[in-house]
C-alpha cells in the first residue's frame, strides 16, 4: 500500500521518523511530507491551506496507485481536502487526533499570530489531554524540532470542490489520542456543527489510543501497531 504521512502544525516530515521503518518493513511504500511553509527556504507568510492541500494532491498523483492518507492534527483536514480532489485515488484517510472539517470551516483561529506565523505556543495553551505522556525530555525535544506554522493554514476556510456523495464514501479511521473517542461520538450524536462532515461519512471508524496529542513522540510503537492494523 502507498501511504502518505502528513504532519500537523509545527512539524515537518521528521515527525514520522519513528513510524516509517516498521511500515516499510511490513511492505508498505511510505512517503512523509514536509508541507509548504515548513521547508527550508519557504516563506510561510505566503502559504495558505489550499497550498498545503495542493501539495498533498501532487503527492497522490506521484504515487501512481491508490493511497492511504494519514493526517495528524491540522494535517487531518489537509488530507481530507486532498481526498476530495482525488477521491478515486484515495482508499482511506486516517485521522490522528483530527477529523474532517465541515464546508467553510477552519482549523483554528485561536492561536496567537506573530508576523504571519503561529509560533509554538506555551504548554499552558494546550489542554491536559494534549500533554499526556509528554515528558520534560520530550517537551525539550519538541521545542528544539518544532517550526513556526503558516498562520493562514489555520485560519483559511476549507471549500470542497468535488462531489460530496463521492467524498463521503471514502473510508475513514479516526485514532483518538488527546481526546477520547467517546467524546467524539457524543459530539457526533449531539449534532455539533464541526461534526457535520464526519457524520456524513458512510464508513468512519473511531479507535482509542490513550496518550497525548503527539503519539509519534509519546507512544510511537503503539501508534505504529494501530496504523499497521488499519492498513491490513
């Protein structure tokens, strides 16, 4: 299976460095993306959500066969936007502590913006569940490796251009880490507006992996096992 790994905010492709080897050993072709605005030499102030979606679409086109998109955090909506553009080429989207945005929704407008980018926030800006298992050592590593995020990626509204019925037939798996799967189910059952797209899917599975928002750091072996099980 062709697998494209998409990092969330403040991370480049290296977020997946402890995940990739086992996926490859299992016979999968793996490509980890550094999205526009986070690569060396990029101007993050010039990058919006559509630019990152286009980059994932280009990776899908380059894969040459159907792919599984794995999107973490803010990378989840980017993955879903790309799946909307190439529904016939995407066999599944895996959301890690993420979910698909409803039409017109944005990832977040709450983060502090400085000169067109979102610096890594203070730990106090995250929820307790986000930081579960993130030790002092891992927090220091996080700060050393993290990159400023293009602000427009967070605030831009997503607009789907494909056929909604086709998009909603793409299988999806949600791996809930920083927030429990039961909370997602409750929000779906309650008709929360941000769950509209998720509620429209014909095949959506929710799995729990209890740890913080960055399982690639806190529980890489367990996350890898979940991905391998999803990939079959």
